[in-house]
């Protein structure tokens, strides 16, 4: 079995940067809060709905690259490492960044309307993880993998199980139905991006050939 650290370090530079930003976010915010009593990074980059409505639109692109919860950070870090490594041969770094940021914006939209007047920062990568899970299904839904406790299942079955599990964790441990809805909206946005991309390729008359690389995952 491949060394997971070596696999991460071998990622294309752009993908490694994306993963590293999220990986260091929680330790950085934790240390800053311990030293100063508050986190300016969280205040500057978090999705603060009231400030977004006032024009601070960069928050739509940055809130899902950081985390302030050890539970959410650990879960999302694991899945980002796994999914980016699985999809590394299907996307360029630029396509990964675009896909993740647009999916994050999709996940932010319900929070902007639900918490329209709220004046507090929201962070987390749940919407991006959900979108990446659907991207894994999009490219490899016919492959078979081994999941601990479930045995051999298809990638599609694994994706549905993981999304359901993440939804339960999000609902009960990371913020309730509002953030669960945000996760699903991020996933839906990613699915629409994949669908539009597929139709664009088909409209050009290109032949779609399944990847010869078998994306296998053992959990």
C-alpha cells in the first residue's frame, strides 16, 4: 500500500498548494487564537453573511479553504487528501481549483440567505468534499473497491454511503440542517459543473474514453 504522505507530496504543485492551505488552516487559527485571544485570519476570510451582502465577495472563495473546528477539519482533511489523490490524473491543478471554488460558492449561497443578517464567520470544506465525492463517482462509478466493514462495493455505492455519513456528522456535530444543506448544495453545484462539462465535450463530437487508471480505495 502506498505511503499516504509520499502520495500527497507527489501531487502536482497546484493541488498540493490547495491541500496544504486547508491542512494548515486549523493549526494556524488555533495558535493565533491562543496567542492573541482571537483570530484575525478567521475574521478576514470567513463567510460573514452580513459583510458579503455589503460587498466583501472574496469571502465566498476563501471560507471553504479554512477550518476552525477540529472535527470538521480532521474529517475534511482526510477526504481531501484521498479524493485529490484519486482525481489527480483526471484534472489539471487549475481545473481542480476552479471546480472546488465554484462548488464552495454553491455551498455558500444557502447560508447567505439563511443567515442574511448574521455577523459571524462561517468556515469549512464540507461542500467541496461532497462535490469531489461526486466527481469521483463521475469518473469511476463502475470500479469496485474495498471498504472496511462493507466489503467490495462499487464506487457509486461508496460515494452514496460516505455522503450520507458526512451528512449525519454535519447535522449532529457541525452545525445542524443549515450546514447539511450547504454541503448538499456544494455537491449539487459540482455535479452541474461535471454535467455541463460532459455535454460540452459531447457537443464537440469528441469521443469520451473512460480512464485506463483504476481509482481504487481501501478503507
